[in-house]
């Protein structure tokens, strides 16, 4: 089963955002300039990353149900 390229790109971007969010949360890494930071920005990165990965997961589950 091959994933469409647009879902792969979304999944890759979601993985990057989750990784950055976790690095911000647990390692104290700050990738944003001071004037662009806000409270709980790491959590927002993680949630957006999961949201970007969700279409690929739903596509895989849909294909598995059809087989």
C-alpha cells in the first residue's frame, strides 16, 4: 500500500512539529524569537503536528478496512 505524496509531506511536517514541540517543552529549546513567543507554544506545536499527521493515519485505517 502506497501513501499519496501529499499525505507523506503532511506526515513529515507533522513529525517535525511534534519533535520541535517536544524539544521546546522538555529541553527548553526556543526556536522562536522573543517577541513571537507565547505561553504554551510548545503544546501548540505538538497539537498542530498531531493534526497534520491525522490524515495519513485515517487514510491507512480506511484502506485496511476496505481490504
